C-alpha cells in the first residue's frame, strides 16, 4: 500500500514507528527526511519518505532515483 509523508509531523510519526531518533534542534525537514529514509530498511518505503509521495505518485525521475538509492543501499550492505 503506498504511503505519503507530506510534512514533518508524518515523518516524526514514522520515525517513532521505526524507533528512529527525533529531529535535532534546527534540523530541516529535508535533512530529517533523508536521514530517516537512509535508516529505513524497506527501500520502497524509504523512497516514499525521501520523496514525500507514495510509490503510485512517483514520476519517472523519482522512480529512477529510487532504484539508484536501493542499489546503493544494497551495495553498502554487502561491504
């Protein structure tokens, strides 16, 4: 099921569900979004967090970027 993360409140709720840290004081939504996405082991969900949109709303560029992030994560895990 696609999930959207349109704002900081939705990111914080997801972070709590994943047992991720709260945003640092002064941390931008973009930085927190990327840190949470890097933490999430589910590559599709991580890209939904990164883009703020469910997978069913991604354009072609976002789809390709998601594949690159997934490949990089898998490559890093094998090191």
